[in-house]
């Protein structure tokens, strides 16, 4: 397999990517985007494809680890590196065996039942992180080590809905509390939103931060988890506040959201004013259909269905990726997965997707 990645002489140009996504210019090449890449995938590609020794994260190795992270995105042709973390929420999770190609041993998933907060006493006694305890060191290190033309997109944690409903309340418990004690639910959502807002208010001051790439999974295959009315009370106003911080400084707000959120997409476009939307499954809406419907209003990111990325052979995967490019390029689009580069995607398939974009 003769692939063009990793690149020998990458030429990142975030300013060009930004102008393409804002509709200010036609793309001269295919730009790449990605929200997340599993640790196992990055380690495998760093060692087996890029040919460098993997450095494990530790406080002592923090700077070396961030340099490695930047180098990974740089060598694979991205115009930015996404750095995440800094806010910590203690919660429950469930564990199970991980059967992925690049297994991590165990795989965790969220607590569906009852979380850490069930009443006002739990709320008051929860170990809420103080604003002054938010850690910006990863972003400061990354800012000083970016190659020319490369910038940074940032995100402190999962989104307001994900943290509140999955980590703190538990989805089933939250559903009852919406009826039985809405003020408590509202207080949890707002406390989460306030912490994330504080992070964005401060991180925007760091050099080379050019936008926020916030995730918040609001839906499943056929609808949103909560009604549009409830999302407009608890969630959407916070994303509007985050986006306003970015836009006041001339930066971008990219929004990742899994599931079918077509019943609130207009709110994110017109009220929140997101610059770009990410996360697509073909069985919900193929990326080219979304692009046709909304591509004159916002940029469209990714869209290579993860199931196809994980299962297609090279011939069919290249054909599928090329079809997406033919339908979505050259305005307000960048290529990437429909969700993230998971450890159950064959590494070769991820590289084939990038290679087809380079071709």
C-alpha cells in the first residue's frame, strides 16, 4: 500500500482552513479535521508509521508528551492540534472488556442509572472544582511548541449535557428529577456551564488558541435525548455563551454532537451561531445531504461514517471517501471521520482516508 502519509514536509495553514470553513475562499486542497483519536491509535501510528518512540504521559514528561501530540497531528497533515482537559468532574462509570483491534483492555461507558447527585445535599457536598484549580498548563506548553502555520483548538471537558446527565446525575435519575425537582437539575447544569465558561474566558488569552471545538452529545439515532424545549432551557444557552467568547476575539466555535439533533440544528446555527458542525452517521443523515441543506450557513466537518471506516476494504473505502469529497468540496468542508478515530478502526483504513484526501 503506497500512502502519502505521514507527510515528509507538512505545510499547515490554519488561516486558509479558517477562510475555507467561513466561506471566504475556495479550498485549494483537502483540509483534515478530527475531534478525537484514541490513545491506542496514536501510539500505534507514532511507533509503526511515523517511526518514533512513544512517550507515556506523566507530570515529568508533560512537555515531551505535548510535543509528541503536536507532531502526530502535524505529520498527518492537520492545520491544528486539538488539546483537551483542565476541568475534572468526578462521577460513576461502568467497565467491560475491550475487544477492539488495538484493545485498551477495558472499555468504560457512562452510568445510565443514578449518578453522584440525587438531592440538594449531594449537590452541596459534591467536590466541585474551584475556578482557580483549572489547569491551563497543557495549553501553555502547546502554544510555545506549534510549528509555523499550525494553531490550537481547545476543549476543557465533555459538554454541559454530557457531564450533567451522564456523570453527575445519571440519565434515569435526571429524567425523574426534571419532573420532581427541576431546580436541582437546573442548578447542576448551570454549575457545569459556569466552570466551562470560566475555562474559555481564560484560555482564549493564550497565544495560538484559534477556536473552541466543544463536544456535547445530545441525541441518539432518531431524536434528541431531551425535548427541544428542555434543551433550550438547560443546554443551548451555555453553548451560546461559549461561542460568544470565541467570536468576540475573532476565533471559531466548532460544535461536535452525536445523534439526530435536526430538531434543534437551527438553534445552533442561528442562536448559538456555531461556525462548523461535526458528527455524522449515514443512517441519520449522510454528510453530503447535510451539506446541501445547511452548507451555505455553516461549515461541515468530517462525515466519513465510522462503521464504514472500520469495515470497508481499501477499494470501497476510497470510492466512498471520494464520493464525499466530490459532493462536499470545495467550500466550507474539511475531511475526517463522522465521529472519531477509534481503536477498533484498522489503522490502515484511517490512513487510507487521509491519503485519498491528499490525492
